[in-house]
C-alpha cells in the first residue's frame, strides 16, 4: 500500500511554495471571476460553464487549465495571471480556503456532499499516484482524506470541512455566488443562468451555447480537454513517476451525486459525519450536509427551481 507520507509528497509536488505564495498575492480586478471550491466539488465543471458563457462556445483549447488558470499553480506552469484572457471577464480557479484566496474579485463557490467528494478524490488518484487495487478506498479516506485539517502553513490545502467552514460566513456577500453541485445536476439551466447573471453576461446566444457545451454529457464527449494533462505531466516529472502516468484519466467521470454514499461503508460514512459535526456544525449550525442545503434554501425563501433576489443579484435555488 502507498504510504501516507509518500502520497502527500506526490500531492504537494503539484506546486511549489513560491508558486502558491505568488497565487495568494495575486491582485485581481473587480470584474475577475473565480471558481472556488474544495477538490472534486465541481470546479472543473463550473470552469467549463464560465468559459463557455464568456466566449459563446470556445472549444479551441487543449486543456481547461490553459484558458481558466489555477491561481496556486499558474506560476509553476508558466502562466501569467496578469495577462488578458480569451473572453471577458477573466476567469480563474482556486482550491484556496477563504483566508488564503486573493480578495477583490467575484467568487462562484461550489459545494458538494462530503462522501461524494471523498470518493471522487480517491478515484482521481487511482491509476495515477497508485494502481487500481493497490490502495483500498476506505483506507485512503481514513488515512489520507479525513486526517486533513486546518492548514498549518500558507502553502497547505485546507480539508474539505475547513474549506467549507471558511467560506460559509461569506455566502451572502454581494460578490459571492454559492452553487451546490447537486443543484447544478437537478436544475441545470437555472443554475447556468444564475452564473451568467452573476458574471454580467446577458447575451442569450452565449447563454444558449453554454447550456449545450457546459453539460456533463458534452464534457464526457470531449473528456480529453479535462484531463489536466499539464498538471499531471508537471507532477510526474517532479516526483519521478512515468511522464505518461495518469494521462489517460479525465476529471469528468460519472458526475454522480449518490455514488460516494453507496460505495462507502456505514463506518466510514460515520467518520465523515463526525468530522462534519466537529468542524462544520459549530460554524454553520447545521448538523449535516442535507441540513446545510435546507438552511440555504430557507434563507433564500424558495423551495422550487427558480430565482430569489439577494444583495441585488439573482441567485438560483432549488428543491
């Protein structure tokens, strides 16, 4: 089995401390749009949506990393965060928790059920950092995913739970749009239109094209554009893995909202729930993920697919 410290060494080799610090010190424009969220929360899906909205359907890119840069790794990949981009507004992605994320832009914050995130996180590395069957999924979650905590250093990722807890108090900020992954699946068109409104995009043609090319099914058909080959190649070279390791994998897999719950034992689900109660509940007052979604909908005073007005923006909420 892959040792925990070996996994973290490989994981941290996806960036350098200098690159992370440059990302944290980036000064965005007020019109810049960031897709933020913990790993496997739907950030790749939303990057495709925002890029399609701002360009009216551009697919002339090799990797989504190239057109919607990740702020914490852009310097290491020789990307200039200050550069103009294809389409307006400029768009970026980040897994930074709130204290480390560059301030001054607009933020689409995506959240996904924790068991789904944990299972999808495992699948992202299976066949890349370790071979299928080498690491049992529940060992991975118990030994690697769950022990993550509050960052001790500025160049360390926050856990799923600390990331969520850090952004929750800002959910109603006028420059923050909260999008639940499950709602994006259940009410796709309403979600895309809310994102467009938040970005300031009113062109119906661009919205219609984005509705077509931003679907999960469309992304599956073009999965090579979402394999993060740049990141994998960079990491492979730094840790001594074969240059082609993980290159056949795409971040667009099943898009399931229930797979994590069905694939994990009651014991592991209970451990995840206890971590939620220890970290998230004290900040949100919500005892579970489902209660968090219900609280959000209650705040927006909606219980159906539609729109509610908050802070002068149109926010889509769902049943």
